[in-house]
């Protein structure tokens, strides 16, 4: 198994990898587009226009923020905090709420050691994650020995066709496991 595939498997089962970061393998393609790293932001002045990309760790939309979304992106060098104003959110809602890997064009907002990127344009680059595995399109979802999500034991509740409340589909116990994600599990969203 190649190193990128090891990283994919780690993310599927543990939601992180100690071997490498997914962005490390995509950096060459992004550098060609003049995308800077999260670490590069520390040396930039307030007001500078930048492109930054990363895996979305957290999306937050506090009720007191008047429609503003705060996202935390992670790349192989660290994390970056971004701000999506309400009008920008209206225009890029699908990307903001659904992208696993996102590219942002925006402006550095700096006050002493506090750095944010204020988003102007956002692009869903989640498809790039498929480059981490040669077999990404056909990759089966891995399961643990005791996991019955894909292969239920004939005598188990899953094998007997147990439904969720009022027959509304699979029981919540069997849905939403991180191992169900093909490449990188979803972010933690609070809104």
C-alpha cells in the first residue's frame, strides 16, 4: 500500500493520520495555482490577497454572528481560521456547507498574532482527494472486525432487517460511521 493510501485508511478509521497529511500529496498541484500554506499566513501583512486550501476541520455558525460562518482549515503545515460573511455565504452556500477540501480566495485580516482569511471566493476541491488513492473510485469502504455496517452477521439485529424508529430506514446505530466515508470523513459542524 502506498503512503497516500495509508493516510486515507487512517483518516477513514481514526479521522487523522500520524504518517502524513492529505494536503502534503496535493501541494504540488496547489502550488502551481499559487496557493499558500497555513504557515505562510504568519508572515503576511494585513490586507494581502491570498489563496489558501485545506481540509475543513470545523464549520461554526453561531446564532449571535448574524449569519457569519467561521471555518477552520488544516493543511500539512497547520491550521487557518477563515470568515465567510453572510452575503458570501448566500453565493457559495453549497461549497461552504459541503466541501471536504476547499480552496479560498480572500484577504488576510491580521490583528497582532490573530490571523483570519476573509473569504471572497470559495471553490470545492474535494475531488482532488480522489488522487490520494489509485483505486479511489472502486475502493470498498473498510470495516473493522466487529463492524456490521457492510457485512451483517446472519444472527444479528442488522441481519434481521431491524429498522429505525417507525420504519424510517436504518437504525441510527448503523448509520453515519466515519468508516463509511470513502476518502476523508466529514468535518465537525456547529450551526
